C-alpha cells in the first residue's frame, strides 16, 4: 500500500510506550519500550511517504513529568 505524507502542527504521539525498568534490572537499562505492531504499521502508513526512508521521533517531557515519544515531522527545505 502506498504511503501518504501527512504533516500537522499538533504533536503526534507514536504508538510506542515506555516503562521504568524493574527494580532489579542492571543500571544500564533505563527503560523498557513496548510497541503495538499493528498500531505502529498504521502509524507508518499514515505519516510516512513513499520517499521517506526514516521516521524521526523526539522523546519529550510533559509539564507533569511524563515522557512521551512524539513524531518529529521537520523536513529540510530543498534548495533551488
């Protein structure tokens, strides 16, 4: 299915979720990520175009301290 490009000025949250590591996890593990594969595929189909090789994400922090994974839809302007 061809992908379509859709950009928006509002934040787009990826279907990728994190949890803090278990209490006995090694120090180098900072978080566990969970990805809903079906929702991620739908997300990719909605936000990527056929020419996109990557989707970029930012790990942001809300005012209440919660971390969120948001789509970074910044596109460089092509120079003439």
